[in-house]
C-alpha cells in the first residue's frame, strides 16, 4: 500500500525556489523512493507513515543532501542512486523522530494535521517510527559507503541523546544557555549536519570539504531551531505546523525562556516556576509569558543568535567555488532565519 505525496516541496516558499529547482529531478526520485519504502503488508504501517510524510513539509533535509552532493560534483557511476537513497534515509530518520517526539511531548498536532499518535495511538507511532529507521539503515547499506553509514548511524545516536537531554532539562529553569545549545545541537542540528556531510563523502571529496559541509549543516540546523523557539511564542500555527505555545504548555525550557528567567525579577520568576516547573497554566498565561519575553527582548535576542549561526553557516561554504548551487545554499540560510519576520 502507498499514498501520493501532497505538495511535498512547497516550491513557492520564498528563498528556497532556486534550491528546490536545482534538485527537482532528484527529489522526484526521492519521493518515489519514500513511497516505495513505506509499503508493507501490515496495513497500519503505510497508513501511519504516509499520514505524516504526505502532509507536506519543506523536505529541507533531503534537499540539502542532494544539493551538497551536487555541489561536490557527485556522479552516480555505479547506478546505486547514492544521493537519492541517502536523502530518503535522512527524511525517514527525520520522520521517525517526529513520530517519536509527538509521543514524548504528548502533541496533538503536527504539520497542520492531527498527530499520528492521536489517530492511531502512541504504540503505533513509536513502532512505525522504528520501521522507518530500519528502512533508512537498509538504504544506507545499499549505497555501499561505510563512511556515509557511519555518519548517519552516529547521527541517530546523537539525536536520541539530544532528546533525552531535552527530557532531563524539561521544567528546569536553571538550564544554562550552553546546556540548551547542547540539546539543540543533538536533537536538531546533528541531522542537518549529517545530511550535508554525506554529499561530499559519496562524491569522494576532501576531508576539508566534508568538514565544511558538516559545519554548514550544523550551524544552519542551530539557526533553524532557534527560529522555531522564537516562533513558538511569536509565530502562527501555519508557520510552525503545530500549535503556537506548545513549548510553553509542555514546560520546555528554550532559549527565550533561559534568557528571560535570568533577567526576570522575583515576581516574574514566580510566574515561570508556576507555569513551567509546576505546570499550573491558566488561560491567559501564554499572553503573560509573551509579555515578559518582549519586556526583556529575548525573542529578538534569540533571532539575533540565529542570524549569527546563519552567518557562520554561510562562511563555511567559502571553500566551494561560486555557482548556482552554492548561491542557493546561501539563500536557504536566509530563508530559515527570515521565517521569524
């Protein structure tokens, strides 16, 4: 069983047009691979997987894998579709993480739809996520690059560590900025980094270029997550693909909160302890939280931090020759940061 992918790349997204166009042929094959690899005689598996996969999303991570391979001149001489299979593997890893996250976070909405866990239950969401991870690793093995397999399998471990670190930091208002950045490097930025790094690896480019692609992905991923942190308080459900204020209601300690708690007076700290630590949230508390964050300028500061990481990502591409792909990758950084405006 399989489903069609509805609006898989959202090519009208400002700032991503050139990048989407450059990898359009590859993404058609990635989407075809995704649909074929979610097929199973167990009917619930494609139903749950395609509920999330077919819901859209920018497919940014597999797009980055294809683009970085193209940037490095990858040619599929062996007919293994290495870039396509690794891009599909990256998307499966990301989708599995989302399925698992929604269970851990008890989320009701994902990408504008009811979360899979609400429709099919927590058990199905976790197990289908595991199925997708298994399929991802099968494709990595088929590519035949031991280093690419090492990079993505290591990323899977780091992502899990980042999620556990976030779980440990939940409701802890003493979380430091460094500790929080360690969380998002693991749970978000590591997959961006791996998605970019495997491109030059299968193109057999130098270690310097592999490291540069990884740096680009890592810093882009940090910037991407920091913007999400800001949007959770100052954005819209359409921008987030989930309910605005979910981080607040779930007691997540994100960078805007870390910065605000440090600057809050005792009355404000009492508010944060009641809402985030004890989970005693009233109807107007999200508006109050937003007021405090604005008073201390922490949303703007979070966006400024994201822009800093974005500039670092762009600088990492200096090692590569100028051209359409590099230019489009630079534009992708601007897109990620501009979501906050």
